[in-house]
C-alpha cells in the first residue's frame, strides 16, 4: 500500500551552505527539499567494551590496514603479533641481538618539581602465565618496571589502555588505531599503526616527561622461522646487515630502518619507520651500545632514567640494531598532553600460495606497495592526513556503537571485522582481494579464498563492496573452467587460477548467490554482464552427467564435496538449500540480462526442489540427510572424484545422516540477506531453528565427548555442529562433535530473522563470553586458524535485527519497523536510520544513495516520482502518515 510522503533533507551537523529545490511523490504532491553541506565534528574515542585487569591477558587488537599485515596492541599496552612481513605471526615478538632479548617497547620518564624521577615501561603487569620458564620469565622486556594498574577499552579499530601507578605522578592513556572507513578500502588499507600516549597530570604542579619508543630493526625476520631457543624466546636468523638512519623530512622525524643484506626479492625484505611530528622535541639513538652481560639494556635504562633524553651511541655491526626515539614534553598541573608515534612499514613482496614448477614467477606484489615507495613515504604522505582519517573512522564507529543494537551484536560484528586487517587477507598489485581461511602462528592456513568458507562471512560485502566484487571477478572471471566448474581454491598468480581443479557443491552455489548479492548492493551491471556467461555455466554444471543434479529435478543428490571437507551422497538440507538459493539468484540475474528461458528453467527447478525437500527431508523437527550413494564410481562425474574421502560407496563414511546439523539452513541464511525470500516452507524453517536449540545447544562442555578439536571447554556454552536424536552413522562427518563460531553465528542469525530473538542473542552472547580477554582474544575467533574468515558471519546479525535490504539495481532501501536508530551500510555508503513514531530520518555519512523507493513494511512503501539522491552529510526526513 502506497502512503503519502513528506520529505526534507536536513543537515547532520553544522550548516555551511543551504540550497533549496523541490521533489514530488507519485501522488503529484510537491515537497520541499533542503540540501546542506556539513563539516565533521571532533569527538573523543568511543568505548564499546571495557576489560578489567583480570581479563586482558589474551587481548591482541590488530592495528594494521586491509592487505598490509598488522601489529597488535596487547591488553597490557605492549605490542605483539608482529605480522607485517606477509605471513601469519601470531605470538611473534621480534627481538634485538642483545642478551636478555629486548623486543619493541615504549617507556615513560617523569620528573616532578621537587626533582623526583621515575621511569616505567608503558605497560601493565605481566600475566602470571608469563612468569615461568627454565631461566625465569620467558617474555621479552620482562625486567622492566611497569604500571601496577591496567584497563583495556575498545571499540574497534580504537583501542585504549589506561595505566596508573601510585608511585607515578602521571596517569597514561594509550590510544592506538589504524584508519577504518567502510566504503574506502584504500584509506582502510594503510600500513601504519598510530600510537598516542596521553599523559594526565592530576597534581597541582607541572611534571616534565619523556616517552621513548624502542624497536629492533628485524627486517628479514618475519616470524615464520620461530624456534624456541636458549631461554625460550622467539628468534629468527633472517636479518642481515640491517641499518638504522635518523631522518627529518616533510613533517616527520624519526628512525628509518632498512637492510643492505636481505635479498630484495625476499617477502621479508622491506623498510620500517618509527616517527613523530617534526614539532616535537626529540633525542634518539640509531643503535644501542655493545652488549656484554646485558650491559646494553642497563646502559639504555640508566641513560633514559637520568633525564629522559637519549645519548647517541656508535653504530656497531649488529644485524638487527635497536632504534630509539624519545619525545620530551611538560605536562602542566591538572592538565593532559599527548605524544603521538607513527609506526609504518613497507614489505612489497608476497609469495604465491600455490607455487608450482611451471615457469611462472611465484612472487606477487602487495597493492599497498604500489601506493607508497617505502615506509618513510608512508609516514610523509599519511601523517598529515591522520586528523581527517581519524575523524572519518570515529564517525563510522560512533554511528555503529551508538545504534540501538544489542552490545553483543555490535561487538561480534565489529571485532570480527578486524580479520579483514590481518594476514588472513591481502590485496595484489591490481587491487584484487584474496583470503586464506585463517592463519597459523607462522603462515596462512588453507589457501585460495576458499569458497565454502568465505560463503558465510558478510562483513566484506557490506563494508567494502569493491573488495567483495573483486572476489566474484576472480571466481567467475578466472577460476571457472569451460565446463562451469568453479575451483573452490583459486591459484595465484591468476595464470594458475584453475590449477586446484576441484569444486565444492556449497562453495559453488554460495558463490552464485554472492554474485547476486554483490550486484544488488552495487548496481554494477557491467560486472554482471561480463561474468554472467560463467555464472550461468556454473549453474548448469549441476546438471552434467554424474553431477549434483544430473536428473535435473531440483534436488542435489550427487557426490557433493563441502565445507565439512568430505563428500555427502544423497539429498541433504545443507547442499540442497544452497542449491535452491543459487537457482533463485540465477533466475533473477537471468531475467535481468534478458535470458528469459534460463530464468524459467531455474524457477521450475527451484519450485520442484523446494517442495521435494519439504516433503522428503523434513522429519517434523528438522531436515535430514538421505544417504544415497551411486552404485559405482563410474556413475560420478570425473571432475567430482578428486579427493574422494569415502572409498566404500556401499556404506560411505563421513555422512550427516539423520543428524540435526547446526547450519542446515545456511542457504536460507544467505537468501534472507540477499532478499530472495524463503527457499523452503517458512514454518519448517522456524521449527528447524527451534530444534537446533533443542538438540545442539550445550549448557556446558564438561559432559560431552569431542572426537576432534576443542574450541569450547569447561562450563562454556555453545551450539555443537551436529546432534543425533535418532540413529548416528558409525563415522559421521569429522567435525560433528565440535563447536565453531562461524557456524554458530549462522544459526543465531537465522533465529534473529525468524524472530526467535532471545535464542539468537543468547548464542551470540555465549560466543563472546568465550572470547572474554582472559581465556581467548576478543579480536581473534579461531576455527582452522587464527582470525578465521567464517566468523565474519557475525555481521549478519546486524542485517537481521535492522531488517536492512538495499538494491542499487531497483534503487530501493528497506528496514524492519523499530523505535530508535540503526546503522546501515551497503559496502560503498553508510549512515543511520532513525525511526520515531511516523517519522523516519535516513542519514548518509559516507558515499551516496539513489532511491526510488523506501519501505519499512509492504504497507509503508514510499515510491518517489523522481529518484532521490542523498549525499554524504545529508539526511532525508520521511513523514509516514
């Protein structure tokens, strides 16, 4: 039902310029439109989660950019997980060659008016797990005095560490971030960590202070050669003839780190810099003194503790010399003073994840390395932009944090999105985006932007649409062969895209649905028309002889390799509903491109398959798997035989059978997100989710046997992968006793879409309770590796609760009815939708949207006579009466 519309565009912030025009609705009534240009506010940092001193041990918040690698801010204020050299490096802390293993650290010197001096490392107390070792504590920098009180606060990408000590005249707030602006992948992909130390003087007299940043030049040591040697510290042997230089150019000054010995073709070759503003009063060292019985560390501490200044030391022959930069300030009484350091890096070379002896160069170039010449160039270009980049990042985080979503939903969505800025993800020189499934402590795990894992995550598409579209371009433009088989792991360089020569049923179907999603979000008709021939082939691949639906009845029942790393035989809900979603997506894309015949074929198969699954797989509580293996391997298409796990087709192992699978409705999960409607009976969907809670929910993990990996322990609560209220196969699929967050989020988001809100939120809360800073890192939900891509399915909860749907193709936007404000993002633009009674305010903070219609429900759909364009800094006030 179409309703009358009152429309005004008003300012979000301060008015700079006002311009009036008119707009009509479809009833012909004219409305005033006011367009206003706005300026950005200055705001302090938001806080979503606070962690007390008992819950900081595992915190490590990434502070790098998309595709740049990262270093992490530890819960006590230290820097850890130095993964900046193109490989995973969780737990890696690079050290100098000095006895005692000195890693990167910052220290504070103070001197009060009466001459009292004190020096501390700018960190909280060490966690008790770091106390023990064969020679004492086995963590770098263990011998430094520290602050005795520490609190960690976060609203990613903003991390804060609050330090205080009764023996220190100043309190300290460490503020660390890297620019993070949805819709702007380049601004969110800068190799920089911004570290600001805010010194607060609560006394009535001024305090002299100095902050010293110290870092070894570890170029060539990427953390992949981590070995426990001697006293148990991470060491590596790749550094050779590294040099530190003091530089002062174009607004920045500090230590520039380079290497004259590491091979320039190595992926651990590059440059680093530790800098501050040229306006600061500084002293520095490019090297520490010669080390004998830890005298170098003693020399540094005595020197800095004497007056807060650093005396130069003669350069020596160390391969990884320490560089130090100290900034001197005076903090007035009852005031604060900030000192900011910039850590930048530049490591251009990345080795292919599928190296073959085929004559193709395995070396790739990172995209960010095409934007900057070296680490010093990063500092010179980016430091002047930091205020603006910080402001835009704050605008995003404040809009998100202040929205009326439950805190656990905001936390799970926002904190898991940090995976985009770890070594799980990277961009090649052409800007294309790729991902591992996750990372180990020393490298990537499970290469090739694995389709059946990346199917689940939603953060990339809804925060950085261009990156998501580049994944579709790779999948359908490079990784799909002439038969229509989409390789579920893409090879690199792209000349090797199809080298893996294997597909996954769920991966291929999900990629078709994601193609539809990304086209709808972007309105990129050019990309659709370019890729449609291969998208169509990928759909038709289901119907080949011996294929997934060889009899073309709308039911997937062939040899189905899937995300459980095995093959299912026979119809089952997980693959079958993915298939239905791909048919619906293909129908819509085919119709848009003018391929009406193919659209009708997809629609017919969808309707037949949907009915069959409801009639034959739904057991009254949930959907089951009917195990039906072919009589002979000869009945399976050759392209589906690769990697066959179960050799006995008469009684195949690794099947789901009559189990209740946690993500049996994953295809419906993505269909809701895509706006494709129900794929099977709506009531059956609702009942199935209730049954998952009934059978898969575990109130503690002490009483149940787990035959595989343990991601949940003790009294922690979870949803297990599969339960068996009835008969269980002797050897079900391998992971059936595990609990993994990406799958749990899929079920939880499904519950939210079906208005089973209490259960959905409970499951999300249970996950975040496990990642509480004490037991696990809140910024690293693991599965097969750290920072696992599937966990970014958590962004789906934002979509489910807000009811957000956007189509750039139809120029439409929709929300669920609610009272309050909801953050929205389509991957290129974002803002806030606020509802109060009959009035809706739709703001755009970044990008722009063009709308021909807006709706809360079918009964409140507003259709504009002329498309309404809302630019960044504007908002439309819609009066729905």
